[in-house]
C-alpha cells in the first residue's frame, strides 16, 4: 500500500477514535480534536509519542478501561507500521505494556 492512502486511512482512524472515545467512553477529547485539525493525524501522533509522559487523554482512557482507543494502540496496528519508526512503535508498546494492555495483532 502506498504511503499517501495509508496517511488518509490513519487520519480517518484518528477521527474515529475521537468519535468512539466520546460516544463509547464518555470522554470528550477536545484538545486531541484541535490537535488533529491543527497538525493532522500523523504529526499529532508523533507529537504525543515523543512526549516524556503519556498524554492526559491516554490517562483518561486508561482510567475508563479503554486503552484500545489510544493513539498508541492505533500506531501499533500492523497496517500503520510503515508510518512510524521502530523507536516510535517501541514507545507506544512500552506505554501500553506498562499498564497490562497488549493490542491485537490484526
């Protein structure tokens, strides 16, 4: 799959996790939505990955038992692997693993 369609697919996935967090977990991620609008999905994900600690949204979703809706969980989806470095994917894995969450491999 070419990178450009994959970037579009990733953007759609990020919009979807915003919507699902709001409807399924009762978490209104307004800062995340603003970041998506200002930076785009790929740059937002990279920004959040490169922070020293997980974002407030990550923490809120963890508290709600919905780590599956985090950016980190989506970055680790095999279909998005070409968009991120091994180091970025490792950060995502370690954040999720530290809380006992292993994302599906498909």
